[in-house]
C-alpha cells in the first residue's frame, strides 16, 4: 500500500500534477507556479526557503546525468568537445528540470506529511 501510494505521488510529480488530487497544471508558465490547485485548493506556493530542497534535487539530477554523460562520451569525443557538450547540458538541463524538481519536492513533502495545506 505504501509503495503504491509513493508511486502515485511520484507519477503526479513527474506529470506536474497536484500531489493531493492529481489536477493540473501546477504552473502558469515555464517558471511561474500557480499559488494553489484549482481542483482541491491545495496551496503550492509556500514560505520563502521551502523549495531549497528542490534546488538540491535539481542540482543532484544535473550532476548525476552529467557524470553519466561524461563516461558515455569519454571514448567518443575529445576533451574540448566533451566540455562543450556537457557544459551546454549543465546550463540547459537545470532550466528544463526546474518545474519537475519543484513538483517532485512538493509531492515528496505531501507524501511524507499529508496534513491540510489548503488556504
């Protein structure tokens, strides 16, 4: 039961859906999160500093993929080519993954502490 519940929250986080009801969209633009869910009034925006963990999540994902990319490109590209490819990746990927890291962080928090977070 716990595994199924955790999987549900993980999928909702990846799909940028509300962790409580699954309604979407959570974001009103590329970087702007809606203040709350339109379906269940779950509050997305929190106090300042709440999403610091999402920054760490974004950083960890970027580093992990960059390291795996380094090993995948090691024998195929020269060092300057690797730096160009991986440097570009390390700039673009965190910008793309920004919404997912915030959504996953919120879903993980709701999974661990499902207390009422409506207005």
